[in-house]
C-alpha cells in the first residue's frame, strides 16, 4: 500500500538554493559547451540535445504522479504548478544535467561507432549520476519518493534509476538515428518531440 504524500514535510531552504543555483550554473556551462560544439562541428545537434532535454522538464508532473514524487511544499519556489504540486526551477536544470548532458556525450560516442561495451559503461555512469543527484535531493530534504517503492538506497528507489538510465540510453540511440536520417537542418527540431 502506498504511503501518503508528505504535504507538510519541511523543505530545507538552503538545499533548495544549492540545487537551484548550482544546477543552473552547471546548465549554463553545459549550454556554453554545446554552443561551442555546435559551432565547431557546424551542426545544431549538440545545442538541440541540451535544449530538448531541458524542455522535457515541462512533463515532469507526469513523472511525479507516476512515481509518487513530491517536492516538499512549504517554501518551495515554483515555475509553475500542475496536479496541485509546484515545480521548482531546478527541474529544468536538473533535466539538462541528468538527461541532456549524458545524451550529448553518449550521442557523440555512438556517432563515432561506440559498441555495446561502451554503451553499457555509459549506462553505468548515467545510473551513478542519477543516483548521486537524487540521493542528494532526497537526503537534503528537497523532495522524496513517497510511494511503496521496493529496494531503496539512501531513500532512492533503484528501479527509478534503472528506468531513468534506460530512458537516457534509448533517447541517445534514437537521437543518433534521427540525426542520421534528417541530417543537420530543421529536422533536428524533432528532438523536442523525441525527448
């Protein structure tokens, strides 16, 4: 049986600030890197990967409902609310860091003929990054998965990490195939649909 949503759990305001400012700092650095890579390769692909991955955060409320994730409410900064839950500003930068950054690197390696072993290593690093980010957020009293999830480590349901990792790897394979199919032009806007 699922636990009740911890609607009155106190939010650690310091960790909210750390998550917001640190993740946006990393996101800005990622955008600069992607823009430089786009200029160097004469392809919008690196920049589009980062923008599409960040854009995907608009759908975070669906994830929150499906996996019973709640951003602690009292004092939460919000960009928008959905399903009566405010979405903090670091969800966008979190998506850039957790989904777009690995995708940018993995897509490059796939394009350069990365094999199954390399893809498995990339999945391992992606899982580790996801676990680290989520464990810090959960144990820093920023949010929690309140449902009856089995096999938690530091409060993080490992099945969520496996699903996030699978999503990133599948998106990378699909994005690379899309790039090969549509080329370097306007067709790359399809990445927004894919992500």
